[in-house]
C-alpha cells in the first residue's frame, strides 16, 4: 500500500479499526451512528475495492477511486470512537476527489501525478529519474527494491528495502556516488533500511520456513530470500529465483518479493507481492498423460512431419490453485522471474492459476449464450477450459519446427530438396536465416499470432475423442452426443463467446488490439463464422443487438468446425515454420480486422453487457489446537472480505 499512495496505509488502518470497533457487526455500528443502509453499503463496497486493489488506486488501470458515501456520513460512521474519528480526520481529504485531475492517476511527479516510488519529491523530473536510473544501471545496481528521493541541493537519496540499516552484504560497496553528465557533481546517497520493519518480519518468516524446506533448492531459496530482505541485496534475490526455477513441480509453490514493475511510472521499480499456491494433482496427471500422448496427437495436426521437431519437448507449464495472493490484484497466470539473463540461460516458470481462471461470481451473468445452451455451458465450461488450457500450453506452444539455416550453409532441413508447403503444394522458398529467430522475424505481431496458433491447436485436438478420454471424458469413441461431446460443444461455445467478448479489448481510437489472447480468439470466431451460418452465426432480432446470441450447431463441429480451424492452423503453422512473415502478417491482419459491423454494432453491446471486474475473498490459515493447519474461509461478500483482512491482522 505504501507503494500506491501516501494515504493508502492510513485508509487501511481506518477500515480495520472500524471493523474492530464493531467486531464485524456493521449493522450495529450503522444503528449507533445513524447512517442509512445505502451509506453503509457504499462504505463496505469502498472498503472491499480498496482491500482488493491494495490501495485507493485501481491495481488494473492506476486511476483513483473514491467512496460513494459522503464525507459527512463517513464521519458519522467513525464518530463512535475518538481514535477512529482522529484517523478519519487524517485521511478524509486524500480519500475523496482531488480538485487536481492529474492526481487521479499514478504517474511521473512532474506530470502532476501520484507516485510513492519518488516519495516527498514533487520536484523530481522525469529526466532526472532517467539520468539517475541509467547511471545506477551502469554501476550494475538492480532497481526493483528501491525508491528515489530528491533532496536539498538537487542531490538524491536512493532508498533500498532492507531490515538492516548498515547491511553486512552489499551489491555495491560505495554508499555515495557522484553523478556524471548532465547532473555532474550531484550525488546519490544510498539509504538502507527502507520498509525495515516489514522486511524484518518477512526475513524472519523465511528463516523459519527454511527449517521446513522440502529439498536443497527450497533450503537455499529461503536462505537467499532472507538474506535479500535483510541486506537489500538484489543479487541475493536473483539467487533465490535461480533456486526457485530449479525446484521443479513442488507440491507447494511460492514466490515473494519486488517483482512486477508496472506501477512505477518509470517501469523499473518493483511492486511487492507474494503468493502461496498448491499443485492440483488430478490435473497434473492429465497434463502428464497429454505430454505422453503427444507422439500420437501431433501427427493429427495439419502439416507433415517435415514441419515438426524430431522429438517433442513440452514447454514448462504448471497449473496451480492459489491459497493466497497478496498484491494489488491477482493475475490469471505468472511467468517469472523477469530477469532476462536468468530467463535465457537458466529458465523460468510458466504457471497458470486454475482457481483464479475458473472463479465465477455468485450472480455473474453469461452474455451471448442461448438460453437453451446455458445448462450445458454452465455445467461444463470449467471442464472445457481445462482441456483447452492443457492442449494450448503443452501441445500448442510446444509443437512445430522452425526451418532454419543455423549457420551459413548449414540447414536443419533438406534445403536441396525442400519440403512441400501444404498450402501451395510447392516447395517452400523461405526459412530462418542465420541469426534470425521467431521473435526477430515476426516481432510485434508475433505474440498474438503465436497465441492464436496455440488456441487453434487446442480447438483442433479437442475434437479428438481419445484426447478427451485422457481428461476423463467419454471412453474415447466418437460420440458427439455423449459426455465427451458435451465438453467439446462447451469448448466451441466458449471460444465463440470469447471471440465476441474480445471486442472489449479492441480500441476504436487507435483501431488496435490491446490484448493478444483476445485478438487471437476474435480470429478463431471469424474462422467459425467462415464455415457458414448453418454451423455458426450471430442471432439477433433487435437493431441494437441487445438480444445477441451465438448459434453453433454441435452436430457440425467435426464436419465443418474442425476443418476451418485446421485451415487457419495450417497457415499459422506453416508461415511460422518457414519464416514467411509477409504472408503471415497479411493473413493475420485480415482475420483480426474489426470492420464497421463489429466495431459499431457488436462492440457497444459487448461493453453494455460487460461484467464487473472480480474481487477475490481469500482465506487464511491458522494452526489448530491439534497442531494441524486449518483453512479459514470467508463468505464472498463485502463483510467477508473485510473480515478476512482483519483476521489476518490478528494471526
Ligand atoms: Zn499461450
């Protein structure tokens, strides 16, 4: 919260104090203080959003939000206890709307925005931040756990998060450096001990956890974490990450630290986060079986073995269930560490968070699915999603071969007798030249294109009944009306629906897609539609499309759906394999083009039916009298949300 706004910690304290004042009996507090039902509700909703976002700015969007309860009524709510009232007086101005519009957003201080990564430094300029950052980078200092302050005389202080104020281990020996260039003569003084109280608590917990390490990597990891939080050494933190990636497939997975750099306007300082998650053993078994079946499944893809690797290598992927995720929001997946040198030379973990992806709100509406399809869709969308995720991550991203001239004159395919392209039936004419990679050739279009390729693999292979059997659906025989057929139908409906909902992430001003996966799903919906209205179409009677639903004929998935998906997949796969960025880009731009109908008719309806962003009520763990760990869960209500935080305080 300290990384969000100066007032966030104090607002948090006020919320928890109010909870303690009334011991969770909000109705009782309402009656004592005489505020209305609506006012109490407004406060509870504000508190819930605040806790979910870890502060009074949105974790996703960085804009400030304010309570709907008036200042006067909030004051009444706080007036039952003198201390609470004083706490209210301290935060009331910061909680409510600023006359200053710029302060409604996190950003660089010289733009008038709020950023506590540059505390008490309203006069620090973006240029100064840039110069100091580049200078420290040139000295080899990693910035994730730092804050930068401008002090008297135009000098700077770099605050480093550590429990020790004079650490025993230093990444850089000097504690004062003199700047060069435009800021020549100005100094940067290193101040250790930022967030020292919190760093001490975390480091102590790590030392305690170390005693229970499951293996050597976990032991070293927890030790390096403790060392990093004690001394502020980011090199120690990197070592912790190195051991973390080597700790493959643990039953309990965790990570903690200054990780993602989205919220620092300069994009280099990390936001504190931590999570604990557990492996879903059932699902892991299915994923393992899928990888084992890869040699039989991959030949079913629409290209010959010339375009496939000799030996299938599954990408690193685990699906976890989150126990707790602390931060400004919960992602649906994690791909860390972010340090490029570790990623390239030592690896990373690619993790999807199953219970985040599959969560649904109590009264969540499902737009665009026909009334008659709702029972099957609601029953099986999670199952269908499981099937889709496994196929997408493991086989989708794992299949296909890049045809390369690895060094001048050396090829990883028979270049004298090149393979035939299944698209043209002629020998291929393009391939990756020495030094070229998939990323360098397809550059900006590449990431969405690759997601589309992986999604198509999933949509193609989920039509295969033996594949569905691996997940425990059906007996492997082709029965579109059986249990496995139901899952397949739910998967196709789900993809079509995602293709419509995707328009939320298309920006009409720039006419660009803002989310690579959603762009990919739009492409696949267009592909379904290309099979003709008897297989898939949009149904509506009203001119404003307010009754828009998807029609999809399940009896035609195998005969019409899979062939059109395969056609798209073949192009995506072959153009990728052969480095044909020209044809690939042209094709992908065409299929993800948003025409007037989709932009002006469908998109407004998508926005109108948009469901609110989810807020997650998380459980706590306590050690029971019998010495075993107990899971304490809470109601998925505003009251439950506040209670879960308040009880976390006591523990
Ligand atoms: Zn993917």
